[in-house]
């Protein structure tokens, strides 16, 4: 029995969110940890006899500033799920956000992400479409077999479009990364389903594997 397209899309989105979760968690924890450390420092300073009120005051100010930064970071992280942001974005900003978010998890898996040509950097496109499809393309590249040692992410100009290009580079002498069996891999089929839902044309070429995601420029 053929699976309904809606079920395929739901499965692809679920797989994508499962793979984004470790990166989002790492970002949130990285911003919250300094708040805890500053609170502990303030507690030690106020417990002194006599209490070091001046240093405690400075520490509390720093903790408040860090807490505000952590809240902003949390809202940015949640926006990957809720989409509660400006609906458009410059290509460079959107692509950089994906690369920065996924870099650590990809390196754990033995894949380095680097930036290539950015000739379409200032083109304005749909934030949701760019973010969803670029993240899915990078993760599918990380999960591809044979695994690449590097993924080069570029954004180049097309006719009335911005093309996000994902190139997988393989090296016979590279060391394999950690085999992380935390969830099912994201596949090229998943990427195709997600891109089709966003109205994005995907072109994939083998040897070397290059995936091009064509986004409509809206400004």
C-alpha cells in the first residue's frame, strides 16, 4: 500500500526535528550555564563575613545581562520550531544560522562544515523555506553513505532565484567520525519531500555529490 504524501511529510519533519534537537539543546545549555555560575558566585560573595556587597552587585548585574541574553537565545531556538520570526531573511543570515547551529553535531559525526561562495548573500528569501531546506540538506549530507569528511555550503545567484548548494567531499584517508545511533538518518528522499512542501526545486548530482536548492528571491 502506497503511503500518503502527508504521512511522508510528517515523518520527514519529525526526523528533521529529532536531528535538530541536540544542536538546539546544546545552544540553550551553553547560554544558561553562565547564569548558574554567576548565581553561585554571588552566593559565595554575599556569604562572606563581612559580605562583599560591591562585587556581589557587579555579579548580579552580569547575571541579569546573561539571563536576558539566554532568553533571547531561547526565543531564537524555539523559532526553529514555531516559526515566530520575520518571514523573510537575507540568504547569508539564514545559511549562516544553519551552519552555526549544526556545526558541533556534524563534527561529532566526523563531518566538517565549511562555507563556500556567497554571491547571493544579500538576496531576500523565505526564512522558513531557507532554514528548513538548508538544514535538511546539510543533515542528509552528514547522514549520507559513504559519509563525507566535509560539506561545503554555498549560496549563488540564479535567474530570479538564490541557490543554496551543498557539496559533499570525500577523502579516502579521513578518519571516520563517531557512529551516533541516536535516531534514524535523514535521507535524500526526506529532503525531497520537505522541499516539495516548501515549493523549492531540488537538483542532485552524483560524483561528487552536489545538491542545489533553488529558492525564489522575494526582495
